[in-house]
C-alpha cells in the first residue's frame, strides 16, 4: 500500500512540474524576439553527435550564435511526441514568441518552421545531415531570426551529394530507430539546457 501512495505522490509532483513548464511556455509566447529550437527525443542524451560527427552542444552553440547575432534570443525544447523533424520544428514554432522555430533531429537534419504553416511545409529544409557544417548551422540560426523579424532572407544554399544517401543510410537508420524508441505518444515538450 505504501508503494502505491509513493507512486501517486511522485506522479502528482511530476504532473505539477509539467504544468509549471507548460505555463512558462505560454508566458514565453509573448517574447516576439524569441526563436525556439526543438530537438528530438535522444538529442544530446542517448545520441551526442550528428551523422557527420559534429557534437550536439557545438551545433546548438552555433545556431544560438546565429540567432543572437540578429538580436534575438533562443530557447531549446526537447520534443518527445515525435521524431519527425517537420513536427519537431512545428512544435517549436507553435510555442515561439516570434512564431519561428527550428527543428533539429539527433542525426543533424534541420529545418526552419513557422507556426502558420502546415507541419510538412517549412521555410527552409536541410535534409542531408552529413553535409551540414557548423557554419551552416550558424546561418540557420541567423535566417530563423531574420524570418522572426519579418524579413525575407536569402535561403541558405543546401549542399547536395547523390552518394551521401547510400554512404550514410545504415547509420541514419540507426539514429532514427534510437529516436523513435524514445517517442512518448502524448509526451509534453520540455525546456532544456544543452551543456558542454
């Protein structure tokens, strides 16, 4: 009986904490100079590098630097209800004060999203994770902030290599499996800090 009471008490405290986070997210929606970066379920926890070996904390640091160079602030959320980069980006855009969000999978695939777009639409997509370098991630942050300012930035040139897919297909599949295993169907997004 004591175990049952303990579980109920822990559950109650966890739900209260989640409610506090959701309330804070609603309050932050009023920050018009904010870009929210949404990351997948295993980002910087089970998986710590992108497909091409970039450390997640370095990727985040560059995206934030790009955002801040444009005078905006950044907030990071971990999205648990999906591993799809489009829906991660849409979730980030929905709670962002500016309405602009960046979706980022653990493998490095990224996009810039707007809250008024359908989930599978986006402002810019960077699908070939092995070709994305730190400079590109910084530019993703810059362009996201420019969209937040209602500007029309020049889209970032996306590198393309037809041999990348066969070269990284197995590794990408393993990253995706890890992410999808950690999806919680009705899971709430939580704000995180990506540390070195």
